[in-house]
């Protein structure tokens, strides 16, 4: 981006389960000094800065090319840091944090006055979470600062689940990348808004809605992001998100119906000489690859699987890498199939709907 000072990006490799504390000292110092440090969480890699340093926080938006209207999540080392960031803590927070923290649940609560408007996009609420990844926790504890961190991708690109994804998007734009290998969950945290009644899931993610419902029986789920074409329903709920460079269309349905529909769509495009990429769980991918064998052999069709319908957690783990990989194959168009929108599958479905910018066939 024009005018942005180039940064020398240093990569630090650490053991994901037992990070050497000495290796994290530099990174913690960079955070305290206003630097940008990319670190692994259990969901995706985050692009971190000291949440209380306005200049550092502005650097996050600059590095990502993210509009300043999209608020950031503040990461804490421990739930006991909560009162320093949020004004009042509703009763439900106790059982929710006891069950889901550290972990992939983000809570939206009324902010303390000193939390900068740059972090919250001027809102009176702040999003907070305690990540479960040992590296994230050790880093935040060593920095002794709350750490604002969006996913460490360029704006509208798929979230990064490994350091190579981060470097593809942000090399020269951040100070340090802490590489601890592939992240475990693969989709971002569930964003639960406790500042509204009834409580509202604004983004499905690593914690399932059913699990939240055991504690908050009246929790609502934001109506389809795909309906949001005209108006932005909530900050950051832009439809163009996670987008590959090639145009993507999502095909919905149970296994056989979805594969049949995808084949019809694929054949129509192949007849016009369009090169297509297919992104699907293993079961669907097998059916489709068999049926399109010749076009696959000719290279007119590239098929990339992510997990399987039988193992949606694996599908979540592989999703963003698969989107980047199918895109790198250079198809004119991508056709995708999502696993059933249940449990973690709801988050996968949400991300693919947004990657397809709302183009969904059923
Ligand atoms: O798993 C995750 O949540 C990752 C890791 C790095 O922690 N972070 C992440 O951050 O996905 P980001 O910035 O890519 O997504 C944060 C989401 C956005 O959709 C944003 O609009 C929403 O949280 N958000 C943040 N603060 C909010 C607020 N005060 N009100 C409503 N939505 C908010
Ligand atoms: Mg993001």
C-alpha cells in the first residue's frame, strides 16, 4: 500500500505445545514497543498489537488493508483480566467462561472507557477472548498487555492456518511471525454478543451454537449473512470475505443431491471451455472426480478436498488451506460443496457462503 513503511519481517519457530519462553521474549518486547506480531491461536493466526496503543492498533489496519469500521478482538492471557476491559459483566459470563475459556469463544460486552475507539471501530462494546493456544497465552502473558488481533490475512483473503499463509499475505508488513505449525481448529472463534437481548451469535465458529445453548437457552443466531448483500448487518459482516481470486459458487444440499447439482453446473461450464476448480468434502469429491474423469485428466478440472462430511472438524481444519490451494491452481471459476451446517459445519458453511459472496445454489 502506498506510503506504508516496509517492515523487516522476522520468523521465529517455536514448539506449539511447549514454546521456549526465551524465544517469545523478543516478540513480547515488540508488542510492548508498538510492533506488529503474528502469533498462532487454536483457531487461526492472529495479527497482534498492544490493544491500548492507538498507533500500534492503526498499524494493524494498515498492514491488513482493513477498513477502520471493522472492530478487533482483544485477546487476554486470563479471564481474570476481563474487568479491566469491560464495564459490566453479566451473570452469564461466569458459566460461559468457565466452560469455554481458554478457547474459541469471543464475547462482546460494554467496554471500559480506556479501551480505544480504534479497537472497537467507535462502538461502545469490545470483543474479548482468552485463546487456548499455549503460544498465544505465553506471548500475551509475557507482554502483560491485552493484545488486539484480527486474523493475520490481507483484507478479504482467507484466514491463515499456517505461517506460509501469513507470509504470502503480510511479508514486509509485520515485524515478527511466530511459526508454530498448523492451527488446530482452522476456523475463527464464535462471536457471541452479550450486549444485546437475547444474546446473539454474530459469527458461528469454533464453539457450536448447541454448546452455547446449554448455558444460554435463548441465544439467537444472526440471520443468514447471505441476506446481507444490500446492508452491512453488523460491523465486519461484509459478504466479500475469505474470497479466492476466482469467482466461487457454493452448492448446498445433502451428499447425492449436491454432487448431482455440482456436476450439472460443472458440465455446462466445461462445454464453454471454462477451467474449473472443485472444492468439496472427500465423499462428494470422489463422486465428482469419477464423473468428470476425462476433464480432470486434461487439467480442465482441478479437485481439492477438505476433510469429509463424516469428519467436519477435519474439514474445518483444512478449509482455508484448501481455498488458497484451489485458487493457486488458477481456475476461471470455483464450485464448492459444504458439509451439513451443523456443529462446526455451521462455521464452514458461513465461510464458504461468504467466499462465494452469497452465490449459493441448492
Ligand atoms: O478466532 C478468532 O476470532 C481470530 C483469532 C486471531 O483470535 N480472530 C479473528 O478476528 O477472527 P477478526 O478481526 O478477523 O474477526 C473479528 C470479528 C469481526 O467479524 C468483527 O466485526 C467482530 O469480530 N467484532 C469485533 N468487535 C465487535 C464488536 N464490538 N461488535 C460486533 N462485532 C465485533
Ligand atoms: Mg478475519
